[in-house]
C-alpha cells in the first residue's frame, strides 16, 4: 500500500567505516517519524547530489516509489567517489564497506533493522560483496546485470580475454576522481583536456599497443585510480591477486535469498547472472538461501531503461518497462523478506524468462530447463565448386571426410564488434562478407525450433601461431536474409585448459576448444535459418590476440596467423543447442 505522506530527503548523511573513513549517502524515506525497512544501493559513478537524479530516470530503480511503499532508500557513494572520503580501490573495498554500511544503516533511528539491497551493474557487485561478509541485518539482495566476481568484469567470463570496452569505465572513473581532486587550475585543465580527448577518440585508445601503456592506463595511474589496467593485465594468471576481489566468488558464504535479474543482450554480465543463480541454488551458505533464489530475464541490454527495441529488433510492448513492472516485483519481494508480508510471491515459479521470437513471458521451475534436449549441429562444407571456404552448412548429420576451412587472422585488421561498442541485435550480413569469418548455415527450418539455455561450440582447430583466439557467434537468419546476432563467445588458446596455468599451442597441431557463448531464449521460426560464425577476433569488445605467445597486453609485436577449422569424421566441429520440445 502506497503512503500518502510526503517524502523526506536527507543529503550527505555520514556513515563511519571501521577504519574511520566516512562515506556519505542520500536518504529518501517517508516523512512520518516512524521506523522502516531500508533498501540500500552503493554506487561509484557520480557525486551524491546527482545520484538521485540518475536513479529517478532509470527503468526500475524508482526510489520515490519505494519510499511511498514504506521504505527508507539509501543511496551511498562508495569509498573515494562522489563526496565520500578515502581512496578507491574498486571492488576490493566493497566487502568491508558493505558490511559496515549495512550494520550502520540497521542502527539508524528511522530504520527497523531490516535491510535489503538492489541495483544494476557495479551497484550489484557491491551487493555480492556485502552479502559475502554476512552482515546480520542484511535480509536479501536483488542484483541486476552483474557477475558476482570482479574478475569477469575486466575480462571475459572465463577470465582470459580483456574487455577493452571497459576502458571507458576506467576513463569515467578517472574523470570522477579528477573532479574530486583539489588541483591547480593549470594541472586540472591539462588533465581535463586529456580525458576529454580520450573520451572523444576511443577508437584510438582501443588500438593503442601495448595495452598496458595506453593513454587511458597512464592517466588513471596519474590520478591514483586503482585497480590499474596494467595491474589487471600483469596479474591475469595470478589467482592470489584475484582472491582480494572475491574470485572465485564464495557463494557458500552468502546466506540470504537473492533475486537475480538480467537481459539476454547483457553480454557483459548476463552469463555471470545465470552462474550466480545456479551456484546459489547448489552452494548457497544456508538452507534459506538455497531454497529462495529467483531469476528474471528479459530481452534487455546492460542499461537501466527497460525498452522494447534492442538494436534493430522490437520485441513488443510486453518486454518494456511500461508493461513489466520490475519496480513492483522488487517491492513485492522486499515486502515479503523485509516486512514479513505473506503476499504469495514465494508461491510463484522461481524462473521467469522472455522467449524471443514468440515475444512472450513464460514461467519455469528451474534453469537450465529440465526438459531440454541438447542437440548437436555439425559444421560441413557446402559441396559447391568454387565457393568461398567457410561458406558452409550446419546440420544435425555427422560430417564425412571434408577439407578444413582456412582463413588468415591479422590483428591489424580484426573483426569489428557489430555494432561498434554495443551488444544489441544487429544485422551481421555485411560483416559476414569478410574472408576471416567462417559461416555455417542450416537449411530453412520447416517448423519452429525453440532454443533456450546455455550455448556451447566444440571446435577442432589448428593455427600457425603459438597462441591465438577463436570466437563463435549464434545467428538467427530471417527470410529477408537479415542475420541477427543472439550470443557470442571467445577462447584464448593459451588458456584453453586453465587461466592460472597457461600452455601455448604447437603450430599446426589440431586442438579441441570449448567456446561458451552464454545463454539465450529464442524461437527460430519456420523459414528462418540457424547460423554459426567462427573467427578469431571481436574487437574492441575484446583485445586482439597478437599471435606472438607473449604475455597479453605487454608488447606491440604482431603476427598474422593461418587458422584451420576442421569438420570431418575424426574432428567433427559442432554447436550444442538447448532445444526445447514443442
């Protein structure tokens, strides 16, 4: 029930951490003088007096609605950001600060001692960090669009390829820190001009080699921003370094119920959300936690606005924030866990997903779906004379004796992320004309095929290099020839067995690679085709493998690699699709 009373706002409310550092927050709560459950979000992005405007404009973080529903909403600047004191060392600091903030919050005169957390992206990372420390008054978390461990933030889900796109995050953090520093006018102007130039010319930054010495890395170093790009790259294989960031994440320490949310096109963090849901079901630190996990997945990207159009495709009004009330879902969840209201929310199925293609919502009892039929679709030559190698066929039949498809991967001309810098649904046809992309396409489907679940490619391949990358992409080809991307993935050869124990490959030797593409739910309609793309780069989503075998990001030497993808009786490359029986 919404309160009719006015909302009270307190800005820059101080909270002292265990080391004496003071963090500041805005607090929005009913102006009645009573005590209420608190909902906390912790963010590093902008000064506290602007953070409220950010969350007001978002698709689901509607703090005014939460306050009118009888909650105190607390929006805190993380250490060393906004107006909070201290020096930031991102994510590492969030464990103790998260614990201390929750317990400080529970003891405020306007709080009844029950605390929940919510938020997107880094706001969600701070939830996992706090939950892992088990603050007694934290009752639940609602992470939206994030992996639980920091390692998968700057690197791919496997922890091998560097997400170059995250240099924009590092640059943004450097800009925020610059705004906080009391610098001389001359120095401030110089740094500001450099940051502005880098932001306006990110292509130039992405192409800079070696990555560890990029202008973005250097300016973040000048401003004392941590962790530095150079630190991350230098320690990619050092498990002890990543332990300070909670990697691998200790799910067994999280004892509270979790409401996981993400989008099918959140290719940065989406895979980690599914992993977190499954891990908490299996390894959560209490029976309460293991039995009370929820998952919501829509056709969204890594943004707070829940819109129905993702790139070039509109999924209908049912998918937008106008129709699906995510704020209301949060309120029902918090009403149950923070207020003890038996509103039936826990009687509902634990998984709710949007089925693309049909463009409908559907409830499920588990993830992945128990009725899944994991089906192999093999790569084949097309059998046509004079056709381009790699313009092949995808089918359920095993391959015969077929010649491998060969292409050259030149890091100086990598396959571009399409569209540049985005993870949305866009036509891939022009990209597929490149000679360094192999394409395998099914015949037009006679009936609808629903693919819902995790996607994996088993690839048999050889390279002339001692280290290289292989990428994979699943595509839905429409009758009008539009080829829309669904999911993609990457594997770095040296880390094919283990990231912490790299092993270079022998040139010319055939190896088996497992490329995880993430999760999707899509109905390939009758008349559509299923397509797989294979290549060796996806730039600048990921850094270029320079094919030298040298440590990643440390030098600028470049080698061209000849790649061979095999699909024959002995080496049958294929994609595994999670087909849902009709």
